[in-house]
C-alpha cells in the first residue's frame, strides 16, 4: 500500500547531493510518494525510472546572489503544501521560501550555519538578515536535523527560544559500496600506473584545501591529484595548475550523480579532507567525503579540526594533520600510501552506513 506524500526541497541538484539522494531513496524503498523540487536541467535525473516520485526541475535565471534566492523563494511560495503530510527543507533557502501557513509537518535539515558562511565574512548586515529569517521560520518547523554532536549543541543554543523543536543527529554516512578497487580514474585521464591518486570530491572553492593538494603534488614523488566536482573557483585552480605546469598531474572530473560517485572513489589511492578553519562551518565540519573514502577502503588524510580529527583518530581512518605544517603533510601522505592495505576493511564495515541513519530519518516522517 502506498504511504502518505512527502516533498523535499533543495536549492541544488538533489541527485548529485549525497544527503538528499539517500533520503529520497529511503522513502521510495518504503513506498512513500515523493515530490522533489530542486534546481537542475536534467529531467528526472537519477530517479527518472523509479515509481512513486515526481521530480520538478526549478529553472532559475540568476546563477548567484540575492536575485537567485528571491527567484527561488517566489517559485516555492506557489507550491501547495497542503497535499503533503511532511516536507523536508534541505537548506535555509528552501525553508524561507515555503508557503508555511498550514499544518504540514516541516523537517529542517541544518547542514550549515548560514550566518557563518565564508561568503558572508565582513558582511554583518547580511549575517543578521539570514539569522532573523531563520528564527522567523522556526516556529513552523517540527524537527531539526544536524550532522554532528557539535552542531547539535550550537543549534540548541541558537534556537533555545523555540521550545517545541525536536533535534536529531543524522550523520552524513554513505551507502556501502559492494565493489573492489578499479581503474576508472586512471583510465579516464590516462594516469601512469606508477602514480598514486590523491582524491578530492566535493565543491571546488576556497577553504576546501585544493591549494594544499596542489602543493602535495609538487612535493610528494609519484603523486597526482583528481578533483571531482564543480564550484565557483574551479577556473582559478585550473589556471594555477596550468601556470605550475601540472596539467599532467592534476585532473578535473565533472560533478557526477551520487549513485555513480562511490565507484569512482574506489579507483583512487588516498582521500583528502583538507578543510581550512576559515569559518565556524568549516571549523566544525564533518563532511560526507570523510566517510565515503572510508567505506571505499581509502586511507584519509585530513585537517586536525575538532570533528575531522576526532573521527579519524577514533576509527583509525588515516591521519589528521596540521595544515600549516607542509612537510608533515608530505611525509604523512607517503606513509599512508605505503600502508594503504590496512584501511581496506572499511569497505564492508557497517558502522558508517546510511542504513544506520535511515531509521532516524524515517521515524521523523511518520
């Protein structure tokens, strides 16, 4: 029997986003009717052949800035939420845009502290505006999802006046990968077999450690780097690589659908999580790529920031390093590559599986 209807809203491509993809997939497997509103030109995307789902591609004229947000808000306000029992707002932009004056249950997924985004640094008025808009919307929210215990503490403090809120931690764990290592990336870019692949997957922008990875390629023998994803600084990094004559050692792969990503991850040798502490969001980051590398059997080298450091050490995923000690980073990479086989057990390790988080999510939509 088909269950009640649920909508998910996301200012981005839902099927390229790990968290959205896993939530939608879990709902479909339980026979929920799901409507997805996201920004994409790819009709249907990864879900085109599945039943019980409607995908609405919201086309926006503006690529960035307040006009883009306003356009998203205006289009979302036209959506009749009364046909849904539950709505998932996968970002603050979506929460603000919803026509909330009804009894629909709203779940708010807090992935970032929007007033702490690096793009808002030294912009106090914009920070204040996002904070006020969020507080105004919270009275309509039933449940708040966060991605780590540190975020839970911060959100409970920020939202303390909204006593009705239910808080739940849903970690950014991936689906388990039933695959051994493969040569996809080496074959894709014609990478010499003598080279080891240092992988980054995610948004290509400052603060994500892309410059550090380029330095590693310059200083660690037999190392190349692959970057999977898109972002506003992609051209800047491509130009830097060209200027340094590293085009034969640094490669860019376009953003891919999440269902295809982890097979590509398996074809690398080492995963990088060089998040820089340039904002509160980054300082407390616990990104999904950390766990994706682990379940694909890759050792991880990451920043020694609180959450990244804690999970790498506690679960023996690799090594956390000081981003400002470059020589230590280079030596650590060489050491991890020599001991890569020690990390292959996580391919079948259920501890980091989305299945362990799925029940928390599904309990919230009933």
